[in-house]
C-alpha cells in the first residue's frame, strides 16, 4: 500500500501564510479564513503537507482499496491561481448551498475562489458544518 504523502506537520501556519500567499489580498483573505474556520469549527489550524491548512481530523478507510489514513475535516490553501477551499464533501445537503455561495469554480472536491469577498461567508460556514457532520458520521469511531 502506498503511503499517503500529505500528513499533518508541526510547521507554523502563520509563517506559511506569510511566505506562501503571493499577494497582499491573498494573505489578508488567508488570515481571515484562518480566523473564520478556527472560530467556527473550534479546531486549531494545522499544516498538512507543505501547502494545506487543515482543521480537525478523521481516520478513513477506503471502501474500494486497502488505503487508510488520517485527513483534515476542512481546510484551505492560498494557491497561486486561487484559494482552494476544502469544504465540500459532495453530500446532498450541500448541493443547494453551492447555488448561494457566490463566485467560484469547482474541482472534484475543491472550491476555488479568487478572493474571499466573492463568496457568502454565511453559506461557507453552512458548508463547513455539513462537511464536518458528514465526515464525522461516515467515519465515526467503531
């Protein structure tokens, strides 16, 4: 079984944002997201790999393979092209929220925003809650 490369680290989240966010706007949005996610989830932000800030964690086991590991519940990364939001689980409850979120692009399980002001932060909080509830229910400890 291949080992998962993206793992929680002890690197400084603040140092990462200050060195990685390539514009003042992205840096400001990142610190705002950091506060929003920490306050809303109650989880301390942790670095995952070299470029993702995650909140909370869960242990998963793949239904289709032997892969298992630990992963963050929600998170984000201030990437060059856009801020990647890892707040989408694909659960039915989130489909209507996407319509209210604002201006974004969608990846398979990732939402890309150019700037935080492009999206409705109340809707973002609802998506965060739905994702955490979904993952904690799906991967609850036996």
